[in-house]
C-alpha cells in the first residue's frame, strides 16, 4: 500500500514538473510576450521576466523591442530633371505596440522594407539631382514621414531614415567635373582681375605722389638698387629714370643757339616775285 502511495506521489510530482516545464516562459529584457488563448489575443503584454501560460491552450509569441537597422536595397529611378540615379538608404525603426505588430501585419519587417523601397523610388522621382546631392536632410525627413504614416497601424515607429549613397552615370560625373573646374577657373580669373584692379589703383596713387615729390622717385630707385645688390649678383643693372632723360634733353635745347637767317633763300624769293610781276605787266 505504501509503495502505491509513493508511486502516485512520484507520478504526480513528475506530472507537475512536466506541466511546469510546459507552462513556464522567460521573457528577456528587450522582448515582450504576446499571448494567444485559443487563437484570441489574451490579456496584457507579458513583461520581461518569468511568466506562466496554460499548456496546450495558450501560445506566446515574443516580439523584439530593440531598434532594428534595415538597409534599403539600391533603387534606380529618374529624377525630376531627367537624370538616372541609383540611391540606397537605411531605415531605423522599432516596435512600440507588440500586439499590433503581431496581429495587424503578417511580417512587419518585410512590410517596412517594401514600404521603404516604394517611398525611396517616389522621393527620387519628385526630387532634382542637386537636392539628392546637397539637401539630403530634407529628403530624409520626407522619406521618414512617408514610411511612418502606414507603419503606425502596424505598431511600428520609424526612428530615422538616412540616404547613404547616390550613384551617378559616368557621363554625368564627367560633366559635373567639367562644370566644377570651369566654375573654379571663373572664380580664379575674377579674383586675379580684382587684384589687378586694386594694384592699378595703388600704383596710380603712388605715381601721383611721386609726381608731386620727385625725390621720392630717387629714393625708390635707390631701394631697387639695394634689393638687386643684396642677391650677390656679379652684374648690377642700374635703371635710369625717364625724368632724368627729359631733364638732360631740356638742358640741351636751352644751350642750342637759335638758327641763323638764310639770306640766300630770301634773295631767291624776291627775284621770283619780281619776275612774276614783270610777266603780269
């Protein structure tokens, strides 16, 4: 009799252990448990830690609550200014309502991926090439809004969307390189022309100042000679100022005697005049 009681106790204990093993569940810190009882959503979402369900009646599905990093495959499209580009992006999202993520959509990861690809192609068609290259922050916000609107019903929120790379055709790359080179050349010429203009104004002011003070030109000449001589050259070139040559030319003109009168020419002219008068008479 005692053996039968002991056997019954052991059997009950084993059955209890089996039931406990089948009913016990552990939910991790980054997970939430959604329980279905006979196919219907039952109770609240199970929090992290140890929890129990009814074996063969309840089924629990764990949902990851971490932020998911999902790369969006490169999408090829034509921009509004008729340029063919390939754009890829990355989407950061997380589940905020585990019940809706399990019940409202079959696979929320696949749904978010397809919505991201569709939205990315739509953004490419609505944008110009310059916006894709330089105004990505605004495009990221627009892309995030387009994906987040339907994702709310799936219990998912979009944390952020980033456009990673924009691939251009080789011909477009060469055209952009030529455009950038031409723009830099234009700016270099403008800067050079502005420098020449400013230098000419300063030189004109210096010329007026030296014209008022002739000794300044002599001092500038001496400074130039000193700068040339400082290089230890064997040949020294000494420029002669133009004013000095003009001064010497004026001195020669003043020393030159006035031209003498040519009496022979005057006598010839008087003889010709007498002859003309005789012919007329």
